[in-house]
């Protein structure tokens, strides 16, 4: 078992947060930048969001934090689910100046602290990049020499959330490698692939990286996480180093 | 205070009265786990009841299959906000397990323990009286590995993280010892109707 920080009583209180900016990062993912006074978060944690209708009806959802610990604004990268209740509101209605309620940060397992070290293997499917982005941003700040590989799968090049930031970071960071897989559209770099992450592809990507990961974080839809985690275990990786976060439901 | 421009999408009254606060209806069956799905072979599966380190009773998969079987229909509530109604389960109630082992609960608390190292704490009084089972079937089919198969604990009246997947045993403890998520910011008891999600919730 790893060390666990004492839970903060304040995580359970709902607090007002003001939307400062909404940035549409891809056709389906928007980042909300929030001014909130939550306790400091760890990279990988999430918050609960609560919306209230005029008659008192409330809806809650959980969203991973994409900003690094210490950033002045809290960034939530929200995927729009067309049949959803909360994400269409956050995409289509919410605007700067609006107030929503938050509580958290929450979660003490899918987190990475600088002294957890590396090498770090991160695997993201679609909007599952959000908590891994927090980890990468935190790493760049507190432990930039930590070797890291991000294997990131999306349907198309246009649907890679944080794409430009990741490519810029990779270009300037000798310890970071970004391997991109697009499953329904063309690749834009010769080193990337147009294929889902199956066992053989993952084996190749990790072999080219040439590092033995100390920690592995996988985040995405259930089927994606299941497939990637099973592939790593089948390849002989210890399940004990693999942490997963699965997005299910609307 | 209302959120500007939020109307919400209310469930029907029939559904609404079955949803604890903060929950919404889910028709699929999402999977949430801390790591890879363990592949537990039925031939190697055992289930053990311990008091601290001391084993009180133990069953192989074959022996477990001879115990009395019970069906549950229950609404389940995940702390990540989804609820699923009228789920159908089959397995062995904790009452029948204790009866088969001829043991009375030696303490008031226990930890349900899983093959992947996960554990979660429960009061014994929440497991007896027909409230909980070791489930081996879901929807009439053998329980799939990703949902906890071969067997998981099912305690539908508490948040679903208490219903430990890939369960391998119950360990009676002298006091209420925090399990995996309970050490990581989640509530010690987890009553969905009181919205006991996190440490610090009433």
C-alpha cells in the first residue's frame, strides 16, 4: 500500500466556483476554467459538479481535473454526451461569469506525486486524457527529468484533446514521448499509427520507448481501459503497477 | 441558488423515488476498478472466512456450489453517481454461509477481501438478515470477470464500492478498520440515501 494523505474535511463541502473561460478544444470536448477555493488537489484527482434548477432539482457529475496542482484556475475537460444531462449544459449554456457548485478534490488512488517517480507510462483514450494531462503538467513542473511516455488514442487527429500542447511539450522535452493512435482518421506524423491500441501495438510502442515503467496510468472508456490493461498484464507487466480510471455512463 | 440556464432532465416519478440524492439512472452497467481485471480461475478459487488471521471456514468453488442459493432483485447505487434499477443476482446469502460454517459472527465488523488486494469494511449487521450475498450470477448468467466474477459481494443498500468484486473472503475485525477506498477519502459506511460519499459527509 502506498502512503495516503489524510482526507480533508473540506472536500465534502459544496462550494461556489465561477466559470472564467470556456475553451472548445475539440468538436466534442470543452475546457471549463474555474475560479474555485477548493483544497489543493493532487494530479489525477476529480471533482464533483452540481447544478441546480429553479425548482430545486439538482444533478451531479464527476469530472477529472486537467490542470496541474497549483495552477490559479481549475480546468475541467468535459466531453459532450449528446444524450447527457450535465455535459450539454456545460458545453452549450454555461458561460464566463456563471457560478456552478463544486466539491472535492476526490480520489486517492489514480494520482501521481512528484516523489512517486517514474518512468511513467500513461495511456489515454479520448477524453480520458484529462487526469493524465494533470499528471504531465505536474511532472513538467516538479520532476521534469522523469521519463514519460503518453500513448494517446482518439478517433481522429482533430479529436486529440490538448494536441498542440502535447506536441509542443514533446518537442522541447527530451524525457517526454507522445505516441498517437488515430482509429478513424489519418495520422499526421510518420511515427504515429492509424490503429487501435492492441497488444502488439502497445508492445511495440513500449519497446521503442525502451524504459521499464514504474507506474502505469490508463484512463478512458471502459472497453478501452479493459483492453489496454489486459494487454499489459498479458505481456507480463505486474498488475500492481497499473492504475486505471474508467469512464462509464453519461 | 439555481444555476443560470439549467433546467435539468428529470426522471419519471417512478424512477425518481428510487434514486438516492445526487444519483441518475443508468441503463448500461459501467465498470469501475482500481486496476486491471484479475483473471480468477474457478478451479483455483476459494472463499475463506477469517477471524483476524485465523481461518474459520473455507470453501472451494465446487463446495461453494452446494450451498443454498438465493435470488436478489435490487437497485444498485455507485458513488460515481449512477444507479441501476432492478438488477437480478443469484448467489449464497451471508446468513447461509455462516450457517453452513456453523459460526456466529465473532465481532461486529469485517473486511471483505478481494483477489486483487482490494478490501472494504462493513458492519456485520449490514450483511445478515437477508441483506447481502456472495453473488455468482448476474441477470441469469455467470458473473463476468469485469463485474467481479467468479464471485463478488453484493450489499445493495450501500454504495456499490462496498460490494467487493473478485471477493475471496471475509475477515472479521475487532473494530471498524478502513478498507481501500475508505483510506482514500471515501466514507466509512456509505449509505446512498444519506449521501455518505466521502470522508466528512454526515
